[in-house]
């Protein structure tokens, strides 16, 4: 986005000189390549959109530029945001800046790697089942997924529309909060965006966490959690208790069904959303087909990668007559149960604290042959999207191999303020100690 960035930077310079700079003047941003910017390519990491140029700007782009942020680049991602390692991109894998033999996480891996490497102040990602928080944890940066409906999805290419949210990835909680507030709020162009006032700064006020009730869901500390991560979170919890927080044990009993429900409902929604890429209206078209049907089949077969095809097939299957009740309807019922688990938990605590991921960054190629194993890396993040809640991953030290790990703070619906406040406290106490 070099040309547009230079032009915007010139405008910002003039506004600074005139004493009229916006709140984000000086902020250099990158944007995940499934958020549209007028005149720029928006590939979604896919061959099918490799040359597609957007005719308009996403609402988040308009709002951030209105506050004088300068967007310098689009970032690589798993194709159509489907993945947990960024190895599913048509343009090649992204590497983790902390260890180039390892994955940065996904699907917002390019955005998180760019922030971790210091290429930009912050970046935008999208989170359908963990795609902001999981790579943020793997790359040692902050990643916030807002409440569903808090940030406009106008100009975000859809994966699973009842899950997708745009959010900030930053080096500090304060930057993430500032970007969040600049983007959030009702947008008449997105009918699912909430008509609620966006909270003003609160987490910056230095307010203490004394009396804050922090819930620890026992299902998130069970088998499969790496010992180093467990130790780091235990130490953090002890510090928070010493700082005056009240630690509460809670249970989210339907957690074990979350991955299955997530991969049924999101693939169903994706199979419908991705029907529009037919070679006729958008992107890649296979040459020399003898019939319309052959043109559709060949364009989609050649344009989509393996993981996207797998999801379209799964999604079509679970929606098909005869299987709909057994899979799709059942998964929707589970979604309700998962949401109720959280509602119950929030009657006794103000927010939840969990690990963001069961392990730190894994090696490139380690999980590509085993999709189910790859899906399990989302075990602590997908429930939040099923329930539509806000959650943030904040760096919480390193493991014995010196790889970053993240702690996840989950808030009640539309209570990003508590999430940011606790995140800020964790960040500050890490710096102080
Ligand atoms: N890794 C999850 C998946 O592959 C989450 C993706 C996302 O949040 N976009 O579906």
C-alpha cells in the first residue's frame, strides 16, 4: 500500500503542523489481507482472489485513517482465515520472528509476525475461532477479539458470519485499547453491529484490580496443557491474588463439545459464504471450459486450496438433507449450552483467566498432515466465539525453550473495559517485577 501510505503520511504531517492531528497520528499499521482497501488487492491468501482489487474501503479502515493512522501494508494469512499456523496461504507460509523454524500461529499470522518483528506499531486481524489470540500468543504480542457486534464487519471478507470479528494486534494493551476504541461502534452498513456506546478509556486510569473477581475455568487447566504454560499462569494468578483480586474457581461444563460444534457451524457458514466465488463474478476463472458447469467446477477446483475445499465439503455435508438434524441442528444446540455456561460463570465473577493455547509455537510442517490435531490447537479460543464474547491474549513470559506464551482474559458481552483493565495490570506488573 506504499503509494496510499505516502499520501496519507503527507496529510498527517500537515495536520500535525497545523495542530489538528488525530488521536492515532504516528501509528503505523498493517491490515490482514481479508479487509478491503480501495484500489488495493485483497487476496484472502487465496489463488481465487490473487488479482482481485477492491472498489471500496472497509469501515475500520475509514475510521482508523480518520484518526490519522497510516496503513502501510496488507499481511499474509491462512487462506480465507482457515488455519492455525499460517501454512495454508497460497503465497507461502509465514515464519515466527522468535524462531524462524516455527509457525507464527494463524490465521492472522502475518499481522502478528509483523507486530512482533517491529515492522509496524500494530495491525488488524480477524478472529472467528482464535485467529487473533492464538497467533498473538505464539508471537508474544497483544491480540484483542471484541464482542461480536462491537466492530463493523463491513469490508471484512466473510468466513463464518456469525463468528467473525475484526480486532487489533499490538505491542501493548494500551495501543490495542486505543485502536479498539477508534474502530468500534455502530455502523449502519453492518446490520449486526450493536447500537451501544463505546466505553471511554478506563484501563489507562491506573485503577487497581482490588476486588476484581477473576474466574478460573477448570476445564481449561486439564490434560493437554503444556507444563510450562501451566506454571506461568499459576504464578500470574498468585500475583493477581496478592494484588487484591479475588480468585474464583468456575466450571464451563460444555467445553469438551466446543471444537466439534465450532467446526460444524463455521464450515456450514463458510460453504454458503464461499459459494460466491464461482469464476463468473469474482476472481480466478479457469480457461477453456466447454460448459458453464465445467467452468464453475474447474475455477473452484483450481482456485481454492486443500483446507478450504475440506471445509466446503464438511459444511455442505452437515447442511445436507438427512444430516442437518444430526450435525448442524445439534451443533446449534451445543452453541446455546456453551453460551449458557459463560452466563452462569459471569454470575460469580467479572472475567475469566485461561491459557490462550495448550502449547507454544510448533514447528513448520509439524501438524500439516493431521488436520484434526491442527484443529485442537484452538481448544481454548473457540468457545468465546461460539458465545460471542470479548477476549484478549496478553504475553505472559516464555517457556523453557524461550518461546512466548499468552494468557487469555475473557470478558462478559460488551465488557471490553474489564478485559483491557486486567490486561493492562498484567502488562504493568510484568514490567515492574
Ligand atoms: N484456527 C481456527 C480455524 O481454522 C480459527 C480461524 C479464525 O479464527 N479465523 O478455523
